[in-house]
C-alpha cells in the first residue's frame, strides 16, 4: 500500500527534465541571492552582534546550497546553465532587493531589524514551502541526487528559520515595535501574494519550459 507521499507524487506526476532543470536553476538563483543578502548584512552597521554572527553563518550556508543546486543543472549540449539560473515569477527579485542594505528609508538599526523580520516571517517560510512542494514531485527511482540535496537544504533552512525567529522575538519587544514588525510582514508578503504565488516563494511556471 502506497503512503501519502507516494500518492501525492502519483497525482502530481513525475517532473520532466526541463521542469526539474528550471527548478534547480531557480533555487540556485535564490540561494545565491540570499548568500549575497545575508553576507552584506553581516558586515553592515546597525546589526546586533548575535544577529551578525547568525547572518555570517547563514551566508556561507546559502553559498553551499547554491553550489548543490548548480551541480544538479543538466550538462547538455546547447543548454546554457547560467540562463537557467534565474528567478521564477516576478515577485521574488523585488522582494529580496527590498531587504538589501540601503533599500529601506530608515536608520541602520531599524533596517537591520526589518531584514530579520523579512527573513523569519516571509522569505524563509515561503522558500521552505517551495522546497517541500518540489519534494512532492521527486521520485526516489529517478531523482535520488535531487532528493539528497533537497533533504540537506531543507534541514539547513529549518535551522536558519528557527534562529531567525528567535532573533526576531528578542528584537521585537513592546507593542509599538511588534506592530511595526507586523506591518513589515504584511508589506513584504503582499507583493508575493499579489503575484499569485499563494504561499510559494517561487511559483511553478505556466508552460514556460524554454531552456
């Protein structure tokens, strides 16, 4: 008797090569962008020392994740692996750009707090949703390397999310700051929801399977 995961995979159908390649490229892109984002904030003013260490470690982790997904891109004649490294959907690029140092019109401390809120309450939860949905489409018989990479990445991202949430809980104290954090969460999440991605940071393409 098949388990629930097996039934879900059967209903969704196995991924075609192009679909899988586009997902690997999109994940390579977002992980590399998160590597740059967390790395730049690790060296930026206004970030608490504990959060700075967390961001430095997160940056190295995202760099490694990007390498894992790069290794899963197809090595085929006529396939440009760098062209596959691009965001899926129109919301994720502007979302991450809005969290970069200097993108927010406020003092350094407030901007750093906003970045942590964005990671803990918008970016990482939505990215984990995307990864888990991707995992539902993978078949052990044909996608073993991708499953192994995904397992490692999800485990890391869950750990990063837990640390980010703890950092936000420490920084967001008092009703005024808590309300501000809630407003940031709504504002950052709104472009994603408006873009029709539901709760997935990287929505599945609708028929766009060009290499």
